[in-house]
């Protein structure tokens, strides 16, 4: 289990003394400092990274809403690792799928920080984060989140030594339809496992449950991989990806159709 306190590597912190060089051809910061935010699930977290190397991570208290605990956790983490907020050059955040409220909090915080710190912004898919966390797994892997209403957020990835490639992109699907799609040769991970555990075949391959919660450290690592490939998000246009309308929007649409 991960501690609610910060963990950090002094060697990584000292390595920043060599400078923050910028690649003159691609315009990519070679020693980018990353702030990772994960608020898509009930077990949120924040992390600081130097490139793909974890400097510090803090798990948000489970008994507090992410909107209340996010700012204090960030302040504590910056203090413990000895960084200033202004040191961050890339803000990474889970863009979806996940909790509607959690995604709104995380995305709004990431946008404010990126703008205020003049940092770049990059959103990553929650399901890709889950797949990347199983870095030693090889084969096809389903990543699942509970979408409620008898549905799952699901994606299937081909994993090979830390590299992941989408085989089935992120989508929303009924549990019944997903069970018909699933093959026992494929592994499964993610918080959605709790919803379907009793319906899985006895020989289903389930990845270690400690890897089934998205972590901010891996939000930062996945973002760094995309960042190196030239991906960026626009601070003003960036929004959460919910993959379906909210309950309030669905109710409004139903009322409009009835009138």
C-alpha cells in the first residue's frame, strides 16, 4: 500500500543542478519537471517527476473530497521535495474517463496551474494510465472503470515491457456486452473489477489489485511519453472527457424530447 505521505529521491532532486536544457530542434525540454494530478477515482493522488523519474508522490485522504484536499496536498508535496511551484514545466492530469466531479476538479486545477505557472498542459486517458502501471505485464490487457448503471468504461491494450498500444479504444459498454467480448487469454485490471468480480470465469487473469488504482506518478510518466512525441493541449480549449452525458444532461434531454 502507498503511504499518504510523500516519497522522494534526493538523487533525482540533485540531478536538476545540471540544468534544464531545451532541445533546439524539437523545442522539447530535455529535463522537464512534471506535476501529475489524478482525481478521476476516489483514491486521488499528486506527484512530482523529473522526466519519467518519480521525485515525490502524495495520496489524497480518502475521507475528504478532492476539491478540499488537492491544494493542501500539493503545498505539502512541494515543501517536502524542495520545489517551488514555478519549477513545474508540464502539468499532467487524467482527462477521463472517471468520476464526473473528480475530473472537473482535476482539469480545472490543471488549467489554472498551467496558466499561472506558464507551464505546458497535457491530459492523459485514465485507462491508458492503468495499462501503463502494469509495466512488467506482456500480452493483451483490459482496463476497466465502473461507469455505474450496469456499465463499464473499458479499453484493451497490447502491453510489452512498459509499452502500451490501444487495441480497443476507450469506450462505454454494458457489463453484459463486455463479458461477451472478454477472452480468458486477456488480463484485466482497474477499479471496475470490483463490479464484475463475481461474474468472471474462474480462470480469468486478474492483475495485482495494488495496480488497479490510477496513480499520479503514472499520469506524469504517460504524459512525459506523449510530451516527447510532441503532444500538447491548449489551456483554453482543454476539457474533461466524460464519454457520456451526465445524469443531469440526460434528464434535460429527456424533458426536451417530451415537450
